[in-house]
C-alpha cells in the first residue's frame, strides 16, 4: 500500500512519502482484488461516494462534497493527463466514463481540494487512471478472460488483450490494449395490460397492484450492457532527452435500460403500461500527445488532448403522466374522471430521448524540477475549452388528453417538452508549487493557481409541458459569466524517521457558477406557489444565474510503518468549510440551481495494512464524516441541514492469504466486505409545488471472495463469488428519470450474486 509510485504532485513519489491523503491501487492489486470497474473501486474507498446507472454513468463525490448542484462536478477525473469532464446538464448528473481497468499501471484517488495542480473541477478531490506506457526494449503480451453468471441474470464475459511491440529497440514502441465486457441484466421490464390505476387519498399516492396485473410482455435482463474499448499508445524516444507519446482511446457502451427497479412493489422489475424500451448509448474518443524534454535541471512537458463524447438515453413515463396527482391530464385538472391509459380519451404512451454531445480541448505546459535538492518545484500554464449540449425531446401521441400548461386548455401538439441547452466553459490558468526542505525532517510546500474562466449558457424549452406552454417557448437568451479565482495551498510535514511522518495542509478549491432555465412566477400557478414557498420576493423572478462556490480545507495526517514494516497506518482528520454551496432544488419538478450559505464537514480517513504472518494480511480502509448545511433562505428540503447522496460511514475490510506451494506455484485467497452507511437521495416532492424531497437510502454491505492459483508471472486462475449474500442495495432514488412519481420511484441497485472464473496469461 505504501510503496505505490504516484504522480499526485506532478512529480514521482510514493504514497508513503507524499504528505497528502491518497488511496492508490497498483495493477497487481487491481488484479488480486478482481476490481472490474472504477465504480466498484470507489464504492469501497473511504470518503468516496458515487451514483451509477450503469457503464459510463458514474458520478463520483468525495468527503461529502456532493455535485448534485451546478454545471460542474466536484471531483476531477483524468485518464493519464487527459481531463475528462462530465456533461454539464445531463439529467443523470455529471457522469464520467467507467473504462475497463485492464493494463492500468495504477489508480490514484486524491482526497481533498486539488485546485492548485488540477483546477476548478477538483474542489472535492481528483481521480487519476494511469495507463502502462509502451516498453521500448521488451516484447510483451497478456490476455484475460473473466467468465461468470449472475443470479437472476445470465452469462457474463469480459475479454481483454494487450500487445507491446518494440518497433525500434530502445527508440520506438507500440502498445495496444483491447477490451470487451458483456454483463447480463438482472432487472425485468414487464408490460402489464390492463395496467392498474393508482389509488390512495389523495388519488395517486398509492400505486396500483402491478405485481398481480396480467403480463402482456416480459423482457428479462432489461439492463444488460455491452462495452468495447481500445487504447493505442506510441512511444518515440529519438534521443535520451526527448520522448514523444501520442495516444488514442475509444470506448463505446450500449445498455438496454438503467439498472433500477420500481420501489413499489420492490421486486427487481420495472412495470410499464406500454412497451417502450429505454436504451442508453455512450461513445467517447480521445486523442492526446505528450512531449517531454529533459534538461539538466528540469523537465519540460507538453500535454495536449482533445476528446469528443456522445450519450443518448430514452426515458419513458407513461404511468407517471397519467397520475392525477400530477394534474397534467386535462380531465384531472377539472375534477372529471381520470381518462385512463386506453380508449379515445386515454392519455396514451409518453417517452422522451435525451442526447448529450460534448467535447473538450486542453493544453498543459509545465516545468518540473529534477533531482532531490532542498528545493523542488513544478510550474505551468493550462488552457481548456469545454462544450456540452443538453437536448431533450418528449413526445405524447395522444396529446389532446393533456393540459397545455400555458393556456390551461387541451394541448395542441404532441411535443410536451423540447429542450436545447448549450454550455461553453473556457479556462485559463497559471500554477506553481514548491517544496523546500528547511531541515532533513521539516518540509514546507507552498502552491497557488490563478484561474480565469469564461462561461456561456442558454436554454430554450418549448412544448405543452414547458413553463409557458406550447405557444411561448421559455428561452433564457445568452447568459455570459466570467470570474477569476486564486487557489492557494500550504503544507507542512515533519519526518520523525524514515517510517513516520506527520503533516498538515490548508488548501482551497472552487467551482465556476452557471445559469438557469426560465420559469414563470405568476401567482396562482404551480410555479408561483413553489416560488412563494421558497421565500422569493413577490413580483420577482427565479434566479437566472448562480455564483461560484469554493472550499477551504484543513487537514492533519500521519503516515507510519510500524512493527518492522508489518503494519502500515495512514490516517487523516479534516474540516471542510464550503461557502456559497451550489444546491439543486426541484420547484414543481423543474431543476433549479441556487446558492446556499455554507456547509461544514468534519471527518477522518484511515488506511491500514497489517502483515499477520503465516501468509495472512489484513486490510482496513474506513471513513467517517459529519456535515451541517446552512442552505439559506431559499432552501427548504427537510432535513434542511443535510446534503444528498452523502453517507457518513463507509469502508472496506479484507483478509488476504498467500501460500507458496513450491518454487513456481502460489495459492491466493481474499475475503472482502465493503460498507456504505445511511444517506438521503434527492427526489421529486409531494405535493408538487414544493422544492424537492429526500428519500432515505438504507445502509448496505457487500461481500466478495476469491481463491486462485498463480504460476510464477506466467498465468493465474481464480474462482470468485461477488456479492456472496446476494444483497440488493439501494444506491440512489431516480429523481430525474422523466418524471417519476414522488410516492413510488425507481431505485438504482447493484449486481446480484455473481460467480465465475478469472483466467490471465502473460507471454
């Protein structure tokens, strides 16, 4: 754990010698633990939380700094030196890709603000995936096949291949990695007919008995997905001082539907009145060029990257649209009988498609000192230009059953909600960081980043379900914003011995502000009621923009090797002072970003590795935090002092065993349990005029076991069972999946018990 080499400071150090809170996992550990995805790794890392609908649909958060509000994530995500930014306005959040982890060198999870070296998207932390570079002198190849079966699902396969070709000895080499992963689904999509209508008092608060309704069609494994990935990198070293590394990365994923079940009746199924599938697709292509020239006293590095991404998602909500509680069918608004799903006055099917294209160009030019002088430093310039476009097109074929929200008369168009919202963000930065050894034991590190951003946002929403109805599109016009920021960092470390270090850090991070769509405030309307409830002044307007937010982080920690290196204990305590926090509310189900006052977060992280003897090792990674939100005058979602998607407790405990059978073979085993505590998930409110509601998510633990045989460095064969006790954890309440109901939502869940074999061979 302590000897993994990292470049978190833009210089090569080890985890144990870096005075920061870092969780680093090497390639060997990734294979030994059988980590199939970044989402799985993050799930068991203390201080880290996530939301995920499936592949390439993962949103990462750290130390309680949720990214529900705003247009920018709170955690930076990098593939080597490529900053991969999530879409700005997607309904499923600031999601990042979840690439296959095959042939990675390591994964670095940097906790706490990383604004000095990694910029505006890293106020909560940074995740870095570092790939293996081409080997100039040695032919290498490896192959892996992971075959398994899932309870309630079917056959899964994950096949990977790596080839390293030295084209010119010690001068030119090519490395190619190909991956594919098919995971069978475990959620059934069931079309029921006739579909039972809702009940309750008021009508619509109790779902009909869908579980016992006649089944018209049933689609097992409706969340099955397939991914393909390719990484190609070329290393050219024409001289001892110059290296040039162009690289290409491409990944595609397709999924039949989201990994979520209906909270009522709570079985692993999704019930529909109409046969409308909800596929997801995602494609990302990235090009990068790294050029490094080594001078006698420093290295000069240029990192250039461009990527394009396109995500699509079909979303269906026919049942929700017919619910009289929503009041969007014409009859339900005038006390007439509910029209039902079928017949000449029925509301009929409803669906929409969300398309999120985005792209980014970035360039970083930096100088890094060499050697182990008293003063080491790094400085550089950074530029990026990010573009994201959120579009949504909703369709209601039987539109006359609905009420135009502008005229309050029957709708006259099948288009209920058509949205077009582009976002552009350009950033310019200069940064520097220097470490000076005052003595052999005391080191001072000082860093700062000066950043300027230009932001442009516009939103135009039309259709009978838009804020002003079909006759008048709700358009914001162009909203330009710009601001400067200064992000300092100060770190003091004391090395008592080569095996014991203590440190303290003060660091600052920030996020850009942004713009909101246009909603009315007319008294007597549903938006007017929500406007008043959220304590906005009479006769005013919803805020068209929200400010940047920032955080000051205060951390103390230690890193220790004890008992003749048989015990490693790394621990830290922190306080996060988060100001002007960006929050997302849902007045009448419409997303609105606003600024709260502040969040105070207290917490601690612990990483421990103990060599027990007789081939046994014990690992423990645990985190705890306490938060207090002051959301200000306009924040009224109870419990009002709590942020969504933040689990106070999280951690992983694992027992490893290794036994040398003879000079060539070794038996390995691992028993691992991860735990995530109770938390709240943001949902739509009931009644709808409110600004949102919290749904409590139960704590859960997941246990995995692996037993394998290794032959030297040539091959490994491992049997595994993931989720041994077949837990169906509740990961998140789906609050933006095309109008879910406040009383019965869709709940994201994990993969059930999965057992199989992992076979790896190295040439």
